[in-house]
């Protein structure tokens, strides 16, 4: 090829490289120029993955996507691997006569004889990849001139290839870092029993992660069946106290005359039946964590003693005078509205504020619809294994029925529903007729919302106001802009629903 024509090709390549900011697009355009004006049948730009010592095709002309995926070589393997390892170009007149030519892409079958040229692409003196092309064989073609010309092109595209190699390397590092961090999070914050990917559950996971490493008192709130105990488990077992005792007590399951003895213990002879000294739950939980479930049902007389434990970390056993000092982290849970209970005088305000140091709200299942199928699949696998059944899936109508149901019993009700369905199914599939009658009856009052339309709207408005204040860090103007309303209307609604700006600053 005349020198003038080759200079024109190099000029076109130079213009192309300056024309596009997209690295791959510019290289594909360079390949197209070589094919059109240099007689290239097919060509590739390969890049060395240093961590794997593996060479992969990054850009190709005349190769299918499948062929590109096959074109992987180890350093020193085949012609391309040898060029990248040695840094020296190679020209092969006839690939059919070259034993080292692997033809791994399997693109050179049932066609006339071709010549193969491969030159290194370098970052200064370090080889980072290679440029290779196929040309139809011609006995008159000067191989040295072909290598020289291709080496010039390789030098021109080196900057693009260097950047591609950097991007790939950074992606690889980011991927490895993400895997490492994910592994650490899974080890540190194992939420294996808490299922959900909805935004509201992600917020719960974040709060668990934030509070687990501290000694702060946590108040877990949410309707019955939302998984408050699972959250308490996760907080304890991912805290510095994980190796210490984790004592649980359901406050609503004990009568008022026994709960004090259960919590604080008693001395021998302190009441009828107290034949021995007994340590209470707080004492047993020393250095660890105590979980007080159904905290809203605690009798007012016991609330006084709980307040002292939270304030002073000490108490006396029932019937005793000796002060017992303890180091216990308290996690409480309730499905009651404690604010209303405080207003009505049913719950001590000072105890409420002592408990409400770090509140975590678990959303009801009806507010996290996107998690229903995820939970159902989890329970399907769980109870299929427990019952030695091969239940593979839920039918589409069954899924629709689960999604349409209101779930007043939340996750616990869903779990019971799937367990029942697994026991009934003999076909490997859960159908609608395997689900409980309450779910099948669309007009059942059990499936209807407990709140009126007006109450539901108020709840939604209050949640939107709180979310906007969180996102704006308590800035009323920004919060109003987020909700596309005026500051006056926003302030009126916030006051109406008892939302305080300062709580979010």
C-alpha cells in the first residue's frame, strides 16, 4: 500500500480518536477504518487482567459476542498470550501452518487462508494488551511493513486502551471490595432471619447496624407479628455483648404479682412459695442483654422499679434489702402506642423517655408489599425441607391472592399460611385452594383495613411529612419543596399531626 494512503488511514484514525469520548466507541470506529481501508477481515483489542493473569477481548470487529466470550487466554498462551508476555510483535503468513495458533474464538473456519498480525499495546514499557488483525493471505504482502503499520496504530490507540484497562481494573477492585464489605457485613450484621428488600426494611437494617455496636437502650415498635424479636436477636448477637447472656421475657405473659419476681428475683421466704432465693432476669442478664417484649403491658408498680434499673443500674430482689448492681443493655418492644398510654396515665412518661433512646419501627406487612413474595419463597423453602416435600413454587393466582391480602397478622400470619399450604400440597406447587379460607375470601372483613379512609390519609400525610423532614434534615422550606406544597400548609399539617421539626435536625 502506498505511503500516502497509509498516512491518510493514520490521519483518519487520529481524527476518530479525538472525535469520541466513549473509549470503546472510538476503538470500534478504528477497527471499522482498518477493515474498510486496510483489508482487515477481523480484528481485536485484548487487555491483560493482571490479577487473574488472563487476557480477554475488549473490542472486536468481525466476531460475534459468543466468539468474543470464547477468546480468553492466559499469559503466554497462544500467539496473543506470547505477544503480551514478551512484548514483541508476531506476524504469521498462514495461520493454518502455525501450531501455536489456537483459534479459540472458532471464527476462522471454512474460509480461505488468512495471515495474522499481533502487536503489543504498552503503557510506557509495560504491556497491557494487544492489537491483532486478520488479512486474507497474499504472497506479495510484506509482513514487516504490516507489523510496522500496526505498531503505529497500537501506539495511537494506547491511551484509549490504558484508560479501558484502568476502568476495568477499578471495576474489578470495586467488585472485590464490595464482596469483602458484603462478607464483613454478613458476618457482623447477620440478618439471616429477617427477610425483606423494601425501602422501609432497608432503613430498619441500617438502624440495626448503627445501634448494634453501642450500649444504647432500644425500643422496637410495630404491630404484632412484624418480627420485633428477630430485630432484638440481631442487635444483641451483633453487639460487643454477643458472647454474654441474652435473656428474653414476655411481660404480658406474666401476672402482675409474679412479674417483679421474674424480673428482679426474690429472697427466700419473701412470699408464699418462695422456698429458695431466686435470681431475676436482670441479674441473669448481667454483662449481656435483656429483651422486654410487650413492654406496654407492664403494670405501673413495676414501671417504677424498671425506671430505677435504667437510671441507676441497680435493684433489690423482692423481699430483700441488698442492692444488686448490674451491667445490662435493655431492648424493649411493644405494639402499643406508648405516647397515648402516657397521655392517659397508663404508662410513665419518664420511663417512656428512658426506653425511647433509639426507637426502631418495624412496618406492617401491608406497607411492604414488595417483600411478600420474598418472604413467601423463604417460608416455602423452609417448610418444604422440614416436611421433606418438594414444593417448587407458588402458582401465579396464589401469588396474586397473597399480594391482594391485607395481612392483619403480618409476617407471622404469612408464615403460618405458607406452612399450612406446604402441608396440604401434593403437587409440587402451591395453588389458591391450598391457602387459608380467610385469604381466599376477598370480601372477608379480616382482609379489610382496620383504619377508616380519613385515618389512612392522615397516617400517609404524617409519614410523608416525617420522611421529607428526614431528607431535608429538619429544614422546613426544603421539606415543603420536596412535597410540592407551601411552607404555610406544611407547617399547619406538621402541627396538626404533632411533628416537631427539631427532632430531625
